[in-house]
């Protein structure tokens, strides 16, 4: 339920959101979106970002991996 009209972009994102990692929670690599996925951190460091928390990739081999995302398909007629 929303108390205001949403933009087309907000509606699109809500309909297609696969995962959401706010990074500011007690479990920054636990999905707060609809699928409750867990990410794996390889070589990245939690740090203070421009707004709240962020991840700093310490080398070209650093990454955060999110497994279990299934593709959404759309059929056009």
C-alpha cells in the first residue's frame, strides 16, 4: 500500500526486483528483497561510502557474487 502515486520507474523496479542489498544492515550480504538470497564476498572490504556503507574492491580479482537469481522472461506478441 502506498500513500502516493508512483513513477513508472518505481513500478518497474518493484515488479522486476531480483535482490536488494542495502549494505547498511547487520547482515550486509543478505538480500532484503523478495528472494532472500545470500551473496559471497571475495576480496572486498566493507567501508564508509558516499552515503552510508559501501564495498571497496581491493584488486581486479575482488568481487561479490550473488547466486540463485533466476531470469525473468517476457513474451511479446
